[in-house]
């Protein structure tokens, strides 16, 4: 067990072309994290507003089951970025993402893509996701700005406020 205030890093492995790849996740209880979650083969699943609404509903369901605070969120056609703050003593974001990806995959009605399917992803999501523990207020501000500017970066809109699926518009994100 890690000393109080220190990160607890879990090791894992993932089969990739017959070879094992080692990775480490920062699982600091009560921390704030930036996440990037991508669809399989960058499929533009969230170009459809109904799919965005389904994902937002599932995020709310998971939040009711296992609380977390959404600090910022943007949903683009083929990926999303979000910042979550976990409750004190809780570091179970991997379980939350597994549930969210699994529920969406089962409910969306989309055909799977790719050949390396896992039950909770069903070919809708990339197998992994990116996580970064927010270190301080400057890091937090930087990542919130990155999230809100992402639709502009991808050429989807000219101003962050033009993108409808962003917490830039909300005082109470999902």
C-alpha cells in the first residue's frame, strides 16, 4: 500500500500481436484525472446526437452508482476528453470506465469493428484509454482549456462555444 498522499501504481499487461505490453496506471485515491477515450478505429460514433445523448445518460448512471465529479467534458465524433475528481479514498476509475464502455456498447445497437474484441468494449471502443493525474491548479486549468478548445483543434468549429457537446456551456456537467 502506498503512503498517504503518494500514488499507488498498478501494473497490467495487454496482449498485442502475441506479445505482452506492460503498462502502469496511477490510481491515487481521491485524485483528479484527465482522460481521453477513443472509439475503435476512430469510428465517428458520436456524429449522431442520439449516441451522444446515450453516452451522457450512461455517464450519469455510472455517476449515480459510483460517484465522481465531472470537472470538464467534450464529446467529439470519435473520442472524448474529460476530467473527473474521485471521492476521498476512491481510486476506482478503471471500474467506472469498464462499466461505461460496456453499457454503451450493449445499448448503442452498433455493429462491432475490428478483430480483437473484448466483451465490455464489443468493438465500439479502443481497448485502452489515456489517463493523467492532475498535479496542481495550473495543470488543471491547462487541461480544462485543452478540453474546451479540442473541437476547434480538430476543425469542427471556429469557437469552443460553437460545439454543443461540451461543458463549456454547462454549470452542472454529467
